[in-house]
C-alpha cells in the first residue's frame, strides 16, 4: 500500500516515508491510494492496545511489530487500562479522551507518534536528527513535548500564539523539561503560527540543514491514524453494556478544530465500523458549520477568542483529506486549496457537497451557550464538561432535535474541565477569584473530583521557556537551533 499527496498522484511513498515526511512535497497531505480490507468485527474483540495495533498495522503496513510500538507508547501513561473510557451521562455516552499524561485528547495520538517516527527513521536508515516543528493552539504543544521529550535522534520545537492559550496551557509548555525541546511564543494567532510553520517547510525544501524537518500536527498520517482506535473502543463499550447490537449505527459528536479527530471517525467508518452521522461541533469560529451547510469555505472572517481555544481555528487542515477521500480527485483538491490560499475561499461542486452532508452534520455553539450547557449538565446529571466538550454536547442535542435521529450518541470529550477552570467555574456558578491554579483547587473542592496530578504539579515548577518572537522571525529562529 502506497501513499500519495491529496494534490497529485505523481509522487508515491510507503507508509514509513509518509510518517517521516509529515507533509507531502507539493504541500498536500499524504493519503493511502486505497484503504485496506479490514476485519472490523475481529478488531472489536480485543482490548484497546490490540485494537490500536490492528488499526495501525492496516494503515501503516510497513512497520513491523506494531504491538510492541503500541505497548511502548501507552503502557503506564494513562489513568485507565482501556486508555479512553466511556461514561454514560443522561442520554449520551461521553468518550473521555483526556485521561493521558497531559489531560488532553491529543495524548492518544502524540504518545504513539514518537514510536512511529523512531521506527520509520530506523526503517529508512535515516541517520540525521529529525526536527519536529509544531504549531499549537494550546493542547498539541504540551502533548507533543511530553511525547517526544528525550527521544533519541529527534528534536522538537513548538510555537504557540502569545496570549492565545490559557494560563495552565502556557505553564505546561513553559515548564517543559527535556534536552531536545524548544518552546517559543509567536506574536499573532494560531493561524499565524501554523502558516509560519508551513512556510518553513517550503523555504527549507532542498536546503542543506543540520536536521530533517517533520511535523507532529495532524497533517502527519502517523498522528491521525492512532485516533481511529477510540471510535472502536467506544463502540465496543456500547456493545458490552448491551446498549447496541453488533452492526447498529452509532452517531458521534466531535468538538472540532483542525478536523483531525472527526476525520479519524470517518476513517473508522471506512474501515467498516458502523458509524452513523459524524457531527462536527464548532465554537463561535464556525467556518466548518458554514462549509458543511453550504459548500462554501470562507476563511475571510475575524478569529474570535473563545473559552474553547483549541477550536479557535479558521483553516482546518485535515478537511483537505476529506475532500480527497470523498471526491478521489487530486486535481480538484489542488485547485480548491489554491483558491483558499489566494482568495481565502472556495466552493465545492454540488455533488461533493451532497456526499459531505450525507456523512456529516454541523453546528456551532457560542461561549454563552457552552456555559449554559456546562451548568445544566452539572446540575441535572452531576457530570462536569469542559467548554470544548460542551460544544459537542450542544451539537448532539441540536442534531437530535432537528433530525429526529435517536440512534445512540457518543460525545467525544476532548479536555479535562480542570484545564479551563475559570470558564467552568463561571458556568456552574462558582467563584472565579485568583489565578487558574487557585481556580482549579476551588473547582476540585466544589465537585469532589481531584485535580489531575500533571496539572496540580505545575505550580512552582521553574519556567524554562519564555521567548516571544514576531511571526516573521519563525524561520530564523528554527535555523538558529
Ligand atoms: C485539538 C483539540 C480539539 C480539536 O481537534 P481537531 O482534531 O483539531 O479537530 C478539540 N478540543 C480540544 C480540547 C483539543 O485540544
């Protein structure tokens, strides 16, 4: 099985090379030529580790002993053996993706990616160090730093928008330990940071560098593929609890930013899992809601700062993969991406829009509504949602009301509520005095749920990374490392 870019079929690589490269040379994203036949029913029999190994082997067939890589990635790092537990909350099932080492759902993928990257490096006999470049809207950065710290032969450099992440998120990154890590704030928003990183890849093409560039963003297929597992895991939990029969369709509501998480759900469906509708939940930055409802993607709008910063995004990179998967047309995708680049907008053909709308449904939720959802769910059901998850909950509710589709609904929970204590306290009527650390403690006292240890331990940790640079200097900064 070979991979090619979403924008052309001229350049083919194997799965190890796709993981090493991150981005295809023409700026597109790597996709397999066809998805393999997959025994999804057999996959559902195993535990989370075995599910992950089977799915990853199917998508990344060049990696030997995937089971060992999976064990090394996850053993002892998550709060529960099943990695991503589910909880029944009212009418929905909440899939808790935040039980990993940094309390972010990105831990699932970013614990795995360093194992894949190291294996790919060995497979390809690549001796030069790899430099991972990552732009983060908050959670990716810490999860990537934690995953890659002190991995031999790999260095990592993380850029985040100055003032665009929470106090806890900033503390998580600024205190990062490890001999191979760099962290730098950029004056600008997340899109500035992400665009800056993309430009580095373009500018360094063909240049002699002391390292080889790669990426930990979900543009890397090695980052996307590990996320498929938890859709299977959730389905299995519903089976085990007798809520569904094998083959029944299950809907998933996904708080969405870069479109990686929800695309993993679509890939799960392509592998055979009976996924019904995938509900794309956004915050006030509702560019995806508009796109899925109208077929026009238009990034020419202000970026709003919201209480769910990991979804404050105007350009959702992985949407490009969906456009390719559903159209099979690299020329079309190339043209659309060029229009996005030059005009800031594109419109997909009507036939493509119809396929998109068959698989996806979209909705958004502003901060005020997210707060009402958090307050309501806590009061009525005793469960604490974070603001990202609240948007997924709201979209699930609207979906059911508008369509009458009452199939079982899984709401993906992408962050611990303790990472956004001010917003959560406000929503449940608590007092928000003090800094975020005091707020976390107060939240814990009110709810009786302890603060995750990785967050509680941040206080008093020495700050190691405090540089802020203008966005024009991102390239120079990397070249100076
Ligand atoms: C990254 C992130 C998202 C968005 O996930 P995508 O894969 O980028 O769509 C949602 N919620 C939280 C808390 C995140 O960290």
